[in-house]
DNA sequence: GATGAATGAGAATTCATTCAT
DNA sequence: GATGAATGAATTCTCATTCAT
C-alpha cells in the first residue's frame, strides 16, 4: 500500500511527500494539513488516502529524510582512509538534515522520540555505528561516547544551528576529539549503550558491556525493514 | 500595568505567573490558557487582565526565569578564584533552567528568538559576559567563542539533555576548552566541572576537584524542581 | 458543573437542551451539532461548554426525558384503585415519550443500550417496578413478564408507532393481559388504557373508561413536545 | 441495466449484493461504501456501475431479502391445514429476517418507509394477505388487525429482539390471538389500510373501505416488478 | 477587579460520488 | 467494464479572546 501502482497516484504521493517535507521544514509540526494539501495541489482527501493521519505523514517525511541520509553515509563509508574525517563528515551531514527540518528540531527538543517507520532508525544507527567505532579505534573520537550519545549530539548541534549559532558544531566536534577527558583512565565503555565495560585482564578490550548489547548491535547491522 | 497596586491583584498576578511557569514547563507552549487559569485557581479573564495575550504571558514567564538565572549568576560572580569553574557553573545552571522548561526548549529549537521583556536579555548577557571574558583571559575557554555563541551552546546542551543524552554537556564543555590544551594523559578531571583534579598519591582517584563541586553535584541529585 | 450558577448560563444550558431535544427528536442522532447550536441560538463552543461531547449531550437529553417520565409515573402511583390501569397508563406514557424521539428509537433499534446519566435508568426502573408487580398481583398482567421485558416491549411499541401502526400498543397490551383472561365477548374497552368500559344502555358506545382517560387522550392530541 | 449480460459483470453484481447485505446487516446503514466494496473484492467504481447510489444499493439489498421472504412464505401457503399456525410461522420468519439486518431495524425505527424496488412491497403484502385473512376467518387472529398493522407489528417485534427481549414476540402473538378486544363489536375494518368499513346493511361484509384500497390490493396481487 | 460564559474561526478526519487510467 | 485515486463538503471538537454579570 505504501507505494501505489498507478503512475498518477505515485506521482501524487510524491508531490504530497515533497510538499509535506517543505511545509514541515518551514513551519514545523503544527502546519495545517490543508496547507500541505494546497502546496501539493491536491485535495485534503488525497493526502489522507496516501497517509492515514497527519502523524503518519510526518513519520513518512522523517523516514524519507533519514533514508536519504543513510544513503549518503553509506557512500562515505567506503573511503576509510581517514576514519575520523569520515565520521565527522557523516556527523555534519546529519546535523544539516536535521536543521533543515523545523518539525524534526521541535520533536527532538520536546524530548519525544521522533516517530519513524519501522526499521529506519535501525538502519541509520547501523550505518553510523561502524563510522563511529572506526573513528574511535583510530583515536579520532573519544572512546567514552556511545552511539546513542552521538544521536543526542546531533540533535543539540541542530538546535544550535537553528538558534543561529555558527560555532556550535565545531565546538562539539572539538569536544568529541578531545582525549578522554571526563572518563576515568583506562575505562572502556560499551559502544552500544555507553555503560562501562568491566575490564578484561587480557586480550583485545571488549566493545560491548554484555551479550544483550552485542546482540542488539548485530541485529541492527542486519536489520532490513 | 505590569504590577498592580491592590494587594489581591498582585497576589493573583503572582499565582498566574507561577501556574503558567509550571504549565509551560510541563506541557510546552501549546498548553491551553484555560489550563493555566485553572491551575492558578482564577478565571480566564483574570489571566487576560494581567497579561494581554498568551504570548505576553509566555514572555513574562521566560523573563522571570531568566531574571532568576541572572541573580544566580550574579552570586557566582563574586567567587572568582577560578574563572573557568565559575563560567562553567553558570553555563550548567543555564542549561538546567532551559531543560526544565519544555516551552523554552521548543522555542529555541524552532529557531525563533525567545521573546522576553525588554532589558531581560541584555541583563542576562551582561551577567554572563564578564564570566566568559575572565575565563577566556585565564585560558580556560577558547578565545574564539563569542557571547552569542555561548547562548546557542546552552540551547544545544538543553536539547541534548531533553533528548536523553548524558554526555552532551561534557562534550561541549570539553570543546570549549579544547583549543587551549588537549587534556594531558593520566590526568583526571572533575566530573562536575571538568577541571583537572589534583592527583592524590593513594587510594581511589578523586571524582571532584573540590568541595564546591561535590556539593553542587549532590544538590543536583536531590533537586526537586 | 452540571448546572451553572450564573443565570444567563443556566438559561443558555436550558436552551441548548431544548434545542437538542427537538433536533434529536426530529432528525435523529445524526443531526449535526451545528444545527443544534443554531436552533439554540448559540455558538458551537457554547454547546461544548455545557456538554463535553455530542454523546453526552444526547445522554443529557435522554436523561431529562426519562426523569420527566419518572415524575409522571410517580404521580400515577398514588392512584392505586386499579393497579392494571395504573400500570398500563405508565406503559403508554413511556411509549409516547419514546415515539416522540427519533434518536431514542434509533438507539433502541440498533440494539445499543441507550446511554443515560448514572442513576437515571435505576430511578426509572424503580418507578415502574411497583406498578408492574401490583398489576401482576392483581392478575391484570401476565405473571411471567419481568421488568426487563417491559422495557423491550416499550421499545417495540414505540417502533410500531413510529412505523405508523395504530393498533400495535393495544395488541401488546392485550398480549400482556392474555394469559389471565380472554376478553369477554360484547365487552368494549377503553381506547386509551384498554380497560373494560361499563356498558351504557343507550347511545353511541363510550370510547373511554372515564374522564381520566378522555382527558389524557385529549392532552396527547395537543401535546407539543 | 438491472442485470448485466456479461457473465463477469453479473458475477460482480452478485458479489457486491452479498457483501452489501452482510455489511448493512452487521453495521447498519452508516457503513461506508468503501467497506462494502472491499468486502466484495471490487473497487468503489464497480459498485457505482451496478448501483447508481448507496441508497439504491440499500434498496436492492432490502428487496432481495424480501423477495426471499416472499418465497419462503409462498412455500408455507400451501399447507393450510392450520391457518393460524401458518400465519404465525410467516410472522416469525419475517421478524427473524428483520432482526438479522441492522440497517432494516434502523430504517423501521426511524419511521421512514424502507425503500425497496417497485413491486416488492406489493408482492410481500400479497403473499402475507391470504395467510392473514385465512387466519382471521378461522378465528385464530383478531379480526380488527389490518395487513398494514401486521407490518408494524413485525417491525416492533424485531426491535424487541434487537433490544434483547425474549418474550416480546410471544406477547405480541398472544395479543394477536386474543378475541377482538379493542374493536367495537360488529365493526369491520379494511383489510388493506385498517380503516373502519362503513357497515352495509345487506350481503357479505365489505373487505375494503373503498375503491382506492380495493384497487391497490388488486394491483398488488398482479404486481410483477 | 474577578469570573467564567460565549464566541467563532480553525483543525483533523471521513465518505459519497466522480473520473482518469 | 473495472479500478481505485481524487475530490471537497460536512462533521466533530478546540481554544484564544471578548464580554456580560
């Protein structure tokens, strides 16, 4: 049902999605549905045919944005000459996407989870995770930062940009590069949840705090939908 | 009109303000005016007598919060033994105030200027400015950060906290220090203010740089609202 | 909250209730709320101030009707010279109330419980119950009929009347008496309450058993709502 | 247009009719047309090709139900050993058909004539009429009940059943059997409309109140569609 | 001054009906 | 002929603001 078979319907769905993306980006979540319909050049009923509620339209827009981001990040992943640069490029692209979207900023600032279609969040995290861990292994990023923290840092940087700040992102990126400041010496943290990893006497330091997180990361890597 | 002469009116104005503060903080800008009036135990008309519009009520609430913050910062200013610690303490207090207020977070994330009464913004900036410049002179904060940038950094940190991030503020604070000196190896830093902790020869490494920070962290842990 | 203190509000509430009663009665449950508001000469918001939803307005209307019915039945209860006549009078008044209200008919025919305010149904049943049991003790009504059955018989008679049937109620009432005694030949019965009419030696046979029924039928003929 | 020539179209028409019957029966008249189309496995347009409006679809469904009932009643008619039993069997079958159909109950309770295709009502009445008059002649049914009254009694019994009443129909049937209670002695009523028939001094008592009803009954006897 | 009632302009959502594919 | 997409009027409910009491 997501994508209709008929060409004209597919066309209209795309127009609605584009109009909604623009309207949400400019006016935020509170933009009336009629405005979106008007911008798309369709009736309100048509919007509802494609998306059963305003909420689901918002989530479709968000999902589409994030999928695009996943694709961009995927393109970056290959070039791993400089893991730090690659990670920070992905970070910046993410911030930019969020900034462009007022509705997304509002959602994040409200402390609500941004609602997206199933699997989208997982795919995004799966795309970002190797970039983060490679950068951390290369010493380009603080080791005590978990994937989840990166998400909130992105949200914060977006707010800064929305608030008109120029240096915000660079400050955060500097903070990410700083050698493990607050973290206790030699402590390692789970790259999934950020909890401390019990030190193992020998061998390579553990990346996860336990099986639960290892499994979760694994699932995400293979998540499809 | 700002503050009425009659005692009962003054009393009502204060009750409305308190109710509005709580309501905006908990439910955000979209909270209906009737809810605020109800919480204040007055009629909707009374709210309008004191504040000509919902917008102006919001701005009064914001102004009152910020004035309180200005007072807190003013209290810190005296103790200038460690300019870096003083600045970061003010920074954190500011972040906390913002985080407590959903309406404020929303406003900042929307990229709109938070509307406050005339002079309030100026007084806040005037309170923060000496702290920033002293900290910069002492080399505790990057010199290329302007007062205006600090404001957006505060907004960003609030968003991170609202989004559930734990390390956001510490990353930003590290970033603010970063240009000065990359953290020395083996050095431990105060988990409250990020300053270096004098190495103790024996026992468990200290978590705080001194009693002030220990106490501050304690208070925060038991803060109620 | 049910009844406001201010006189004008009480007045408006009554107007809304009256308008809703009329609108539901004439057009059924599906009548738009705007129509009710218009008939009451108030804005839609005023309707919602007094009744939080259309559903609750309907239930208030129903409850008010039924309370009126309870009062009428209460007035009948005193006159217990003829328990059968008293019961059947209450029965007929109930049918008439239901018939006047299209919304009520619809609800009953849908097999849904008619929603009324708490206690109303109970009061109605409490008013009807002694009438039924006295009539049964006097042998005027079949002993195998429960109070609940009477309710559905009322609903059925209302539908018959709504469908334009003239004899429906008398058939049902005969059925209720049937087990006791098959009507005697040559006997005439009151067209209002179904009781036997004392035979008059001369002239046109009497249609009513007495002045009470004649008057009641007259009133009904000129009832307005 | 009623029945298409092409086999697939005829097939679709039947599917729509069956789906509509089920949907109306379960959910009442307010069931959305898309739901009906969905249950039939066709598009909304197809429904409109076969039935020009929702109203006409409803009427087609009703007509089809009633035609089926006519057939059942026709089967009963032959066995005239016990005219009373035959009539009451037809009565009960009719009630059951109505109860099964929420839309039909709603229509009847609204006091609106149930809209059926031309001739259908007439055929139904024509099937029921001889059963009623034979039962009346045999003294098994009150003589003062007209065909039209039987229709409303059926509607009433259906409402009682929908309202959960168990004894409703039996009470009505008892009422129908009771010897001519309310009717004035020797009075005859038109078997078509139920109005009193002016007494003729001589010959067989008139069955109709006038030429209009005689003609109407005649037409019904020979109605074809 | 306080109250809370009234207003009425939206906002989301549904659905019978039409029409391009 | 069939399909299902598009339409847009209608409906319920909300809420900032005004105003009579």
